[in-house]
């Protein structure tokens, strides 16, 4: 949404206001005001003509202009009813020089998670990728992934879901498995997956060119529509206002990316992995031990029988207690 249209919308929200008043206030023609009002109506905003001008009577449930309205974060929103992948579209925008764009889709037809795994993306979820150009060294870019996980968890908790973070980039709803008889070094679900984060980056050894940060959140969808052991906001707390959910996610992420020093402490507060016995599968071989901390770059610190190991990437499984 361009700045003039945003200003017209703000004026309507504070209305009623006449077209001439808006034109004078914004230093544009009356015809321009009328065109912006009609464009807002076409985007789903309920703009009423009353005796003393225009007034905003309603906001669309979802979509780019709807999310931008009242958003307290420096992102523009590009909305699509459907896309193969929001990350693919975000990479196109990044290559074209864009920044601070949130690519949002009602559904994805070719969504994917880490290592190219399929990610179910039906209508009703929040499928969004952010185009970022952070002024950080590559070694600290991983903090943006942690910040995204924190932001998703913040939004989920605000919606009434008892969400937590599983290293490195999953948001889950913990489950009590104390009654299970199977123990030892066997995988423990620990919880059902609510969201995932997929980060892609381009740059050089000393400089980040761009980061695309994809988030997939199971919001107003049924778990039966999802793959694997998954849950949704609907299943845990009922349907929520997706528009407000996206706004809260973006606002939380914006706060955290502007305070990277506070990201790791915030992540620790929300992490389910710390204190768990884990197995991390990585190309160099698996590591088994207790997850005791994360480093300032987001790597997982594991206490093994042979001492401490630091793992920067890999698939992490929580294990049942020995």
C-alpha cells in the first residue's frame, strides 16, 4: 500500500471526513482522493459515504491491505490467494532489490520445510516469507531464525496456545509423555508441531546480501489436513483473527530483529529443548546427550559422555529419559 493510500485510510479511520478535507490535508487532488477511496473499497474495506463525508465502517478479514492497516512494524505486505511457495516469491523480490516485504499467501501448493520436506499449507494457515537485508555479519544472521521462532511463539501464546520452541526452528505444543512405558534412547514426540521456520540467505563471507525468512503456522486449520504429528491454533484454542495473528507475529519479529542482543535470552525462555536428552543427526554423524544451552549465534550445546559438543545445524530429536 503506497503512503498516500495509507494516509487516506488513516483519515477515514479517524473520520468522518470529506473528500476536500482529505485532499487539502494530503496535498492531492479531490480526484486522487476518490480513486484511493474506490481502490480501498475494491480491496475489501467498507468505506461508507455519510452526510458529513466518508467513514471507515469495516476492515477486510485478511489480505495485504488488511494486515498493513494498523500494523506497527516496518513491513509492506504482498498478498496472494495461492502460491507454490512464498519463499520462492520472496527470493524473486530479494533478487530485484526489495527489502522489508512480507509475502503472504492463503495457501501454498508447493510448500516445503527443512531439507526439502513437504509442508502442508492449506487455506486458513499463515504462510509467509519475509525479505530482509540485515546489516549483520553472516555469523549472526542465524539469530534472525531464532527471532522468527520467538515471534511465532509469542503470537501463538497470545492466541491462547501453550507453545514452545524445539531447536532449531520448530514451534510445538508440548505433550505429557510421562505415562509412556518406553524409555531409553528412543525418540519422544514431546509435542505436536504447530509451526516451522525456513531461512535462506545469499551473501559473501563478510556480508549478507539478503535473507528470506519463511514461516508456516497452522492457524485456522484442522490437524487432519496436515502431515505428520501436527496441531493447529484452531485445535488448541479455537479459531483466531488471522489478520491480528500476522500483525502480532510481524510486530514481535520487528522488535526482536532490532534488538538482536535480546534474542537468545528470549529464545531460552521459550525453549523446550534445553534440559532434554536429545539426538542430533548431522552429516558428520549423530550426537546424543543433554541439551544444556545455545550459543550467542544460536548453536546448540550438548553435554555428551565425552564432553560438550556445539552443533550449529542438524535434525534434533528429543529422547525419552534413560
